[in-house]
């Protein structure tokens, strides 16, 4: 893409996430809400990329990310599973520490991530 962002699919273990990333600076993970995709961030990506390395995935089951089978307790689509996806995605991109911002469902995934996976 001519805007300096790359869109690719990254295997994070249980799922393959569709992710758009670019920019430079400290890493910033953006998690979209329901029923959106990473494209909800399009209006702010360019500005954020001036100061951050921006990573905007489609959550599991959304957009072009893969969708695991549901289970009786719905754990495959729970905030914990999505938070683990996010941590692994950032690790695969070379980031052990990062900031995160989320909207709606992405905000709840961000909260779960902070509760269980932040050092």
C-alpha cells in the first residue's frame, strides 16, 4: 500500500490474524470493536504512525482473520483467548512490551490483556 502500511496474515497459534501495521516509534496495538474490523482505525492510522509503530489486527472471527470452532462455554471467542492472540501477535512482530487501545469489544480485550499478560 502507498501509505506505508503492510497488511498480512500472521499465525499466532490457534488462529491466523489479518493485521495492518506500519509507522515507527513505540509499538501501539489497536483493537477494534463489534461488529467492525481493523479498518475502523483508518482515519487515525496515518497520524498515529508519525509517532508509533501501529498494529491493527482483525480480532479472531472478524474480517479476514480465521474463525475457530465455537465450544460449549464459548471460550474460543472469549476475551482471554483474544488477549492471548494479541500478545502472541505482538511477540511475532518483535514486541514484548507495547501500549494498547481498544474500542468496544477491543476495549474489553485490552482490559483482559492488561489484567493477565502485562509485566
